[in-house]
C-alpha cells in the first residue's frame, strides 16, 4: 500500500500547510461541488464595477488558547462516524471510520465528544495525507508550483483567470500551475461564508494525535493526489482551466459549498450518497468520469491501507473525506466485504445546558 507511518513530528511550514489544506479540499470532491464563485457575472457592467471595488474577506485566524477552550466547551459531533471491529472477535477493541469535510467553519474546528473519545482510544490516526509530515508538504508544494517550461495559456484564458484571482483576492495563487490556480479558486469560494480549509477538522485531528503521541499514517502517496490535480498535457490544462473559469463565472459556488457543508454537518449519508444528482458536477460524461475517478477510484486503495493497519493488531481512527464513505464503493462497505463488522454511530446532540454526556449508540 501507499501508506506511510510516521511518529508525530513538528508541523511543517505555513506554506506547506497551505498546500496540504488545498490538496485535501480538492481531492475530497469539494472542488467538484464548487461550480462557481462570488455571484459576480463576468463580462457585464456589474462585473467590472464589482472588480473595481473588491472587498477581501478577512484571512482565517487561528483561535487563541482561550478561544480554543471556549470552542471545545461548545463542540458538537459533526460528520459521519462508523465503528469497526473484527467480525471474529468480541468487539471489545474498536477502530473507527470518520467522514470529514476538509473545509470548515471556525466554530466547527473542535471535534465533539464522541470523536474525541474515539481518537483517544485508537492506537493510531490515518488520514488521506499525513498533514504533519514535512516531506509530504515539500513534495506537494513541488508538484503544484508553476513550471517554468510550461507553454503559456492563451490570452483569453489568462485574462479571465487573472480577473478571477483579483475577484477572489487570491493573486498569491499565481505561483501555482494554472489548473492548480483554478482548483485553489474553487476551494476558496466558501471563504465569504466562513468556510475555510484552515478550519478543516482533519488538521485538528492531526494536532490531537500529535499531542497524544499517536502515530499518523498517510493512506495515499502525494503523487496519487497530484495525479488527480494537475497535468503536463497543454490541451488538458487548457480544458481544465476553461471548465473551471466557466464554473467560477456562473455564480452559484458559495451556495453549493454551503449546502455540502450543511449536509456533512448533519451527518446525512443518504444525501451524500446521492451527491451526483444535486452537485451540478456530473452533467457530462467527462464530469461523471472525473467524479468516479476522484472518489470511487481511490477507495479500494484506501480500504486496503486501512485493512493492512487493522491486521497489525492495532486500532485505528481513519479520517477521510465524507464522500469516500457512502455508497456501494464507500469505505464502510469495502471493509464489510473484507470481513469486518462496520456499524454507523448515531451522534447524541449536545444539550444546551451542561449535562453528563450520553454514550454513543450504534446501529
């Protein structure tokens, strides 16, 4: 498998963390949901006026220690959680599958009690990529940066791309490959609604594992994710950039990403399973193939990686994008096919006043 075990070490550079957060958001399928940006129609009088008066949203700021404490006190369980046990055992030692969303709101940063207990009880954490490995950050940054020898975009594509970078206050993305700039723009469409990769729960889970001294495993190699993000084919690059710009110029991305965030936060697995029907991201044969490749196509490899960890007689808390968890090719079903007992955990809502927490229930 492509998994790499790493005993936690100090977090990588801010730039590398940014690349990691970007790639995590992109490969989770969120980019496919983000069909457009900021509600500004390009090529119109309103567009030129808006562009001249762009007001940039505040950059995401990490909470202070006091703010983190307050967030922890109000934390609620969000997302989708499954309990995994060996079907031949008494089920006393549990592992976990957790469907995450790689962007989030500031108030969602701290995991709820059920998630915290599960992480604390597991022997190790498994993520799509090990967010704390400096080598992962270095390889990802190298793979996404602009190539000096790459053919330039056409004048029209370049002009449209620069316009979107300005509208999104994202001129710093110019250091990336053109298609990576598009992906970055799409991933940022939720920022004005408070959805940012910096607040994704995956980063917090990695920090928890580090603080608890738990090993962290990356279930995929960096190159596996890069293969889904960028290309060296000029024709494919131009098609990707043009498709992305059309989405950004349409205007519905913030609403779509907000809907996806709400579906995730409520743990609505059925809605996620029908994602292709409402995401406006599977309208053509090419889009449907891309969605299948980015989600279902990667699941068998991650399922093999998780199973390999379970066979080491260690429990694992495996957290990957929620779209990888649903449907007949989702990780829970793939692990069932490998002989594991996999049960969905229903979260107990956190009461408004302080009360003893209730145990998790499985079904």
